[in-house]
C-alpha cells in the first residue's frame, strides 16, 4: 500500500530545514567574532598593563629611591613598596589571563626580574636604615637601575609578542570571513535544492489530484455519474476525494430513485383515475340512470346524467394537472349529486367554501378520493342517515395557506384500525404495491407531497369509532398558473 503523504508535514520539514541552515552562518559568525573580540580586548589590556608596569619599573621606582637617598623623602614616606605591589599585581593578572605560550615565557622572565628588583630595593632600604654611606647607596641604586632597565626591555619584548599575537588574531579573522563566505554559498545552494525539492513534492501532491477532481466534475456535469476519482493518498486531500466519490454516487442513486419515483407516480396517476371511474361506479351510475328512466323520473335522469358528464369532464381536464378550487368543488358536487340520488335515504351533505379562494389553483382530484372514502368506509357502515361536510377555508390571516377537510359522522375507525391506516400510508412511501384498502388516501397524500413539497404535511386523519372521521390537509395558496410546475 502507498504511504500517505502530508502536505503540512512536508512544508513544516522544509521550513524548519531552511531556518536551521540559514541560522548556521549567523551562529558561527557570532561565536567566532565573540572569541576574537575577547582575544583582542585581552591583548589590549595586556599591552596597556605592560606599558604601565614597565614605566613604573624603569622611571618611577629609581626616581622614588633617589629622593629617599638625597633626603628629600623619609624612608617611611616612600611609595616604592606600593609601586612594587602594582608591578606584582599586573604580572600576576597577565600570567592568569594570557593563553599565548610565547607571551607566558616572557612574563615568567619578567617575574624573575621583578623578584630580583624587589630584593635589591629591600637591600637598599636596609642599608640606609643601617647608616650606610651615600656612595654605597648610589652603587646599589645603579644596580637597581640596571635591573629595572632589564625589566623594561623584557616587557617591551612581551608587548611585541602580544602585537604579533594580535596580528595572528587579525589573520584568523580574515580567514574566518572567507570560511563564512564559503559556508554561505554552500547554504544558498543547499537552500535552493531543498526549496526545489519541496516545490516539486508539494506541486506533484496537489496538481494531479486537483486535475483529477476537475476532470471528475466535468464528467459529472456532462452526465457521467459513474465516473470516480482515485484516492491521492495525501492526508489533506483524501477526505475531499472520498467525499466527491460519495457525492457522485449519491447523485446517481438519487437520480435513479427520482426516475423510479416518477414512474411510480405515473402509475399512481393512472390507478387513481381508474379508481375514480371504476367499472363498479360507472355501472351503478348507468343502472341508476336506467332505473330512473324506467320510473319516468325525467328530472332526475337529466340531473344525474349532467352530473356524470361534468364529473368525467373535470376528471379528464384535458390532461391538465392543476385546476381551480372552484372546479375541484364542482367535481365533488357532481360526485355527491350522483351518490345522493343513489343513497337518498342514508346520505346528506354540505360544502362550505370561502368564495374568495375559488380561483386559487390546486392539484386536481385530491378531494374526491377523501369523499369516496367517507361514504364507503364511514357512512355506509353506519345505521341511519349519514352526514358529510366538505370545508375549504384560509388557515391564517395572511391568506397564505388553505385548509381542506372532509368530515363524516360515519362508523369511524377504532384506535387499532386508525393506527393500521396511518402505518399503511407511511409504508406506502417505500412500496405502494403493498397497500390494501387505503390506496385512494395514499394517492392523495403522495400527490400532495410531490407537488407541494415541504409546504404541506400531507393528510391528517382523525377518527373515533362510532363518531365519525375527519381527514384534512393544508397547502400553500396559489393564484398564478402552476401547470406543469412543482411547488
């Protein structure tokens, strides 16, 4: 299996690598220059200290001793010991801080000369305290001058050595500068290589998957819903590629399902029309017309024949799917006129409708199945006269919704049967072939949901055994032409 890449990790490694190699010359230059700066500072301090103690030894100490010999100063008031201590401190400090072997050798010789100088100064002081002659003291002072001159020459040699060491440090700095330049050139080349590699890696990881996704979208746009994209094995793009494949698959499934829905709907339309004009209803109506003619009830014959003719005309509606609410109510009146003549003793009805909404549009033939259901499953199973009421009115003050209801005082449903009816309507959404006695209600519910979408909740069934039933639904109010459209 291919190992998944991570663009984030690749970029992070690249940035860290570039940052690291660019810091190398900076760190190197800081460390080297700090080291040489410290060396320079120490050399300057050593040269300054060497000049100072050389001057003290060569000039100040002999002058101070001469003043004591001449009697210008008392021995107790002389500062020769302070001068000697200053020379000793300077030598000790330089011995501790100096790292140059040649310079250390010069300082060791100077330190021995200092020891000799201090011993001779002590001898001179003791002579003078013992009352020695001036000539004797001058001879000792001459010897001290010789020692201080030698000490001064040694310190001059030390200074020259330090200056040579400073030149070496300077040369080292120049060499360091060249090395640093070479390092920077190498780092620049390395940074270019890393950048090109990272660019190529990230570009390859993005370009092909994006191109594949673009090709997939083009194929899907052209109607090829079987197209799929290979998973790029890039962490940041794998989920997107997988989602695109899933989305394409789901679109294909939904389109297939929609086509199947349309086929089922067309079948439902045909079955609904057949259910509304069943041979049983047709034969019974014609038999009634014949019977009325034989009884010479001419007015009733004309009335039922006209009602039957209008019923058929509205049922067909020249193939239109949408009609006015007024036409739908006329269709119901024609149907009830026929049924009233047939069931005069057991049926009475009334239609209550707001006249202002008669021109509103509605999907055709959604009330007749509800009325038929009320007659055949409610009123016919009831003893005595049954009453049926069809109501149509606005549901809200804004007149944006219309409520339709069919009420009867028939046999009604028991709680168990009502649950069965509701379950059949729900199951019918998955398989309409499994419906038994509620096909008319299912057809109405299906048409409402197909044509009105989320603007309706479908059929609402309320019933109580022995007291009747009420079936209602609410749809959006529409005055404009909606033929062939889906709300």
